């Protein structure tokens, strides 16, 4: 898995990207952001190219975002949703993606509940593979759209103080952001109970760990709340959700501890009253819907750049 | 929910439309009907615009009709089917549609099992909302395609005698048609057992109630049979389906009571032998497949007019 | 069901085709194969035409292949997946497809678990019907892509020795290939245990039956392994899968019995270690991914030719 080349064939994780790769994607996304503000939000750039959305985990939002990004570049988009039960062996996964490639798929967007599946597949096909979330590992386009959103609002990235609050240990969104922000010289405060923060993570570039929200938020430029995975509660490392909410919900009182112009982020979908209060979610400093909109521009940029690398 | 403007941002129900709004949609649909009779049934009118089909109830036919209407106007169409279980709070529904809007959806077509959901959502987004059926409330595009079909066959609407037969109380198709036909000066005969007809409905403009089918059909220009919702039978207000069928099925003997040139309508899918006999369903006076085909033209008209209102 | 005309309205089975029909499809597919090797794999040939993929059995691969074939011809493609439970009567099936036709579907691709359903429907609509697999009867586009693949590799069809190995009795792929290869003067060796080979099948043109794999493979030009339907094992006519695999798996030792330049085929998805060993499946003589890729060209050809017959 050599991804050293400037945005090579695949986008598997932020870990494999260089600082300049990230900046190139953000610049390209700015150009596509302008396309999305036009009346006709569509360009013929990738006409005749095919994207397959290969989702082994259900996802409405990420699938829709990639589908729309592809369609706005005039790609043909095929959605394939596969129940885990029908794919039991690594060999079969390889056969599945090789079949997609045989159909002429130029880009395969893959989401899977097991970490590393996109990397395994990418090494075995000529099609470009984009990781749309793999287990607890990475969700690189989410981190890229988060950076894009922050830069648009703050005008810069380096030196910003970003608090990421919640279940850091089981969040691929957090992991991808930690890698990305470290490479860009941002200061990362991971905030959560000890059971939800991986031991030793403070050795990564730019990372500090906080257990009290008040400490983590003081003077922050950005507060990024993670989603509480209520559906995984049986295996959760915290007594109850209401107790968690009491300690880690972002409400307006707590937000007041951050900088006056601090922005609020969340990868969605939000749990109102659990990790974020409604007044903050709907407030003027909330970037939640901007993140969604920017996700389209960022994914168009990734599709465009990977296609260029293949041409 | 002020929808007084001539075909404003949304199409939520016939109740909110004025007579002229309805006529404008029917005129526009006539123009699109010609497009659909061409060899290449497609126009670039709404290229670069995005429609999201957001269905909280399963539906093959209505979803397909909107999807095709959008594609024939060159829209990008995204289908989203959401199980009710995953959306439990009104707030979450709002977040869902705001997310669709953030993706750049110009038009959101929504079907939901609860009455009033499209209205609630429409008031909170800038995207156009089209009600594709909400609970027992309305299904406005069905009524519009019914009117379009009647006018094409009869050359007029005002003064026609229309019998609507079946479970009036639980039919959003019936409700939308009753509103529409009342505004257009049509005479509406609601036919069904007392338990399936809402008390007091005869106070609405143009409405008369009949319990014997023979009385309701005598001299009718149009006979519209409603679908028996067999899947809701446990909560049904009638002893058995076979007893219902004996009293209210439309067969050729009963159809002979209507005018000689009376037409037969049904919103589909039909239950042969329950609310309609096969010889009538497949007979020359049956408009059932014409209704399906006209639905495309009517939905294209609605998409076009709402887009114009937004431009 | 009169399909005597040269590639008439429908493609229901190979049985109904003449030798020249088959050759015409293969020639046309060669032209589309060139399109698929271009950078922009798309032609405007069927712009404004509509294909409905009507699948009563789940299928990812065949659905995707038809969907992509349609999109590369610039068709509008609608996917409809219907659970068998919701369609219980033949009448209702007819109503379903008549509704598709009323929406303006030019071509309906249908897969159904009951033999003969596509034929029944085709006789009752003006839209073209393509059989994408009906029960144990036929899967004609699979046989056509198999022939296309063989001819590309061997330069001819007539006189070739083809071994088809596995559950012949319950394979629509085998049936369609037996009809096709018989019409084209190929020599067909059906290989499998007696319980999985229909009695009397050796009376068909070109067919010989073998029970020992070694006998069936000796001197073959083509070895086509059928998929073991593990999901149907409860009704299977063989003691255990592992015993079956021991007798009928294609491994490199057995492949050595065939001609030196023999090719290996499989309709997919493959069961590694059951009907085919991994070294053979991934070897240089394996055509499995070529079959997938060729399937697109063949299905584009079928869509194109049927549309021409309708124009």
C-alpha cells in the first residue's frame, strides 16, 4: 500500500496523505464550491466515468453525498448495498470488487464495518478506491470537509485550537481529523471520559487530552462534538447516556467558555439533548449544515483529483 | 402555512390551492403530455436541478412516477427510503430534510404515514416540498392526474357527476379529489357504508352521500373506485372483504347504471374481484392505465411550476 | 409467443432464437465492446428511452450489468425490486408490468423465480421484455455473453468441445447455453452426478452426458463450471457439498486433462474451493472477469437491437 505519490490512485485515509495533498484537495474543493453556487450545479467533467457506491454498512447521508457529487460531475453512479451476511470471506470481498472493476467502474466508494477493508481491496484492483468509513479506522472525506469548513470560516488552519468531544476511541471521524489536524499544525484537544480516549494518544502531534469539558473548551476556536452511537450502547464504555449527556453535552453555557467567535461542528446526524443542545445546534455559530453542503464540494474534488491521477 | 400565492414554493395539498392554480397545472401538464408522446421523451428544462424522493412509507408506483418525471426534465434524482423506526422525533425529521436541503436539493418529494408532516417540513426549509401522500390527509398529485384524465376524456370538468366509491374516511386520494372537484364546480357523490364515510362531509361544496351503490352510480359521468387496503384489514370498519365486495364492487352490471359514456377510474394498484371486476378494469371505458401515464405529465408540470416559483 | 422474426420485440430465451439472431447479437456486441474500451464509455444511442429493471428475485450482478448497459446507451434506468409476498396472483403481475408500460417503459428487464413469467408478460404488453432469469428455465443474456467470450478467445464457435459441469438440472445458465451451443454446432458435454442431470437430455442436438469429471474434461476447449447454490442446499440432490466438491471441483490437475489452450468459465459469483479452486479461478486461463466485462457489451447489443425492432 504505497500511497506516497501526490494523491495517487486511492483515498484510503488521511494517515497516508501528505500536508500538500490535503491542501491540494481543499483548493480544488473551493473551485467546486463555486460550481455548487451556480443555478445549474453541474459540470461535464467526468462524463462517461462510472462510480460504484459499495456500502456494506447502511448509510443514507454519506451515500447520498457521494452519489450527488458524482452526478454533478456527470458520472454514472450505481448504488450497491450488500448485507454482511452474504459476504463472509475476504476472498469473496475481493471477487466482489474485481467484478465492479470488470463492469468498468472507475471509482469504487466503499464503506465497511471492518477496519482496513478499503486498503486490502485497493491493493488488488486498478479502479480507484475511496474509503467512505472503515470500522473504527478512518473516514477521510469527513475530515477533509471539516477542514474545508474550518478554513472557510477562520481563514486559516495552522495554530487553531480545536476541541473534539466524545467517544474518541470508537470514532473514525475523530481519527481522521486527528491525523489531518496534526499534519496541518493545529492544536487538538481530545475531550471525554478516560474509558473513551485511547491510552497514549497524547503522543500524536498536536494532541492534548482533557476529561472535563470546561477545561477542554476554554479558549477553543472550534468545538467538534461527536455523535453518540446509541445503537452501540450495549457495548458502550459509559454507564448511561443521560449521565454522559450531563457531562459532555455542548450547550450555550459551555460554548461560552470557548472563544467569542468559536464555531460548532458535528458530523451528523445529531442527537439533540444528548451531545448537543438544540439552541446550539440551531444557533448562528453552528456549522452543521455547512459541513453537509461543503461535503459535496470536497467529494467532487476527491473524485476529480483521483480521476486525474488515473487518466 | 400560507400557500396563498399562485403555486408558491410547495405543493402540500389541494386544500391550499385556488381554482386557477389547479387549472394552471392542468394546462402545463397538457404541454408535457405532448413531450411524452414524442420519440425522445426528454427535455433539458430542469438540468442541474436536484430532486430527492424521501419516502417514509414504501411505495413503488408513486416513487417511480416522480423519479421518471424528474428524469424526463433532466433532473438529478436521489431516492431515499427511510424506515420509520430510525426517525422517532419531529426534530429529527426536520434535521433530515434540512440535510437534504444542504445537499442542494431543489425539490423534496415526501411521503409519510403521519398527516401534516410535509406541511411541517415545508415551513422550515427553502427547498420546495411536494406532498406525495401524508397519512389520511392528502395526495394532491393523484387528484391532479385524476382531473387531468377526466378533462381529456370529457372535454370539461364543471358540472360533471363523479361517484367516488369505497373507504372515503381513510383515503387521502378521496380527500384530495373532494377538495379539487369542489373548487372546480363538479358534483361529487361519495358512495360507501356509513362506517367508511366521515360524518358531516356532505356539508363540503358539491358533496352528496350515498350508501347504496346503485343510487350513487345512476347517471354518473365518472366512477372512481378506491382501493381496498387489505393490509389494514385488522383495523377495518367493515365485517369482511367479501361482504364489502358484494355491495361495492364495480362490475359491468352496475356500470350500466352510469351514463353510457361514463369512464372508470382507480388510483391503483387494483384488487381484481374486490373493488373492481376484471372485465370492467380491462374494458374500453377503464382509464386506469391512462391515469398512470397522465401522472407523469402532471408531475412534470408540478416540478416545472414549483421550479419556476423558486427561480 | 411467436418470436420467429429476426430479434423481435422481446428476448425471452435462446430457445426462441435462430442461429442468425444469435450471430447478429454477437456481431453487434463486438461493436459495443469497442465503445467500452474508449475513455468515455458512453454513447447517446438510446437517449430518452426508459428501461425498468423489475427484479422479483434479489440480484446485484445482473441488475448492475443491465443498469450500466442502459446508462452507457444514455437510457433512463429505473430499478424496481419487489418482494414476492406482495405479488400473489398472475393478474397482479400483469397489472404491474402494464403499469410499467404506462409509465412509458420502452424495455422491461425481468427476473422472476417462476419459469415462464417473462413469456406470459411479454405477450401482454407492447414494451420489450428481456428475460434476466426465470426459475429453472433460461437466462439468455448469460449464454450470449458466454458465447461472445468463447468466440473472442477461440476465434470460432462451431465444432468446439465445451464441458458444462455441475447441477445441470437446476441451472438456467446451463439450459440457455445448451440451446445456444446446439444451434451453433458446438459439442456439449454435460458433466455431473446422475441426480443433477435431467433424464433424456442427451437427445438434444450436440449433447453428451458424463458422470466422471475426468471423462468429460478430456480434450475440452472450454470448461464451464456452474455455481453451487449453497442457499438451496436443503433441497439439493447430493449428500454434502464437500463430497460434491471432491468429485467435481475444477482444480489445476483436472484442468490439465483439457486441451492445452482450454479456457475456464463461470457465471459467478464463484464459490472458491467448492466448484473451482483459487489457483484456477485466478489463473491466466480463467475468463471469469472477461465474462463480466463482456456481459455489458452483450446487454448493450440486446438493448440496441430490441429498440431498433420497436422503432
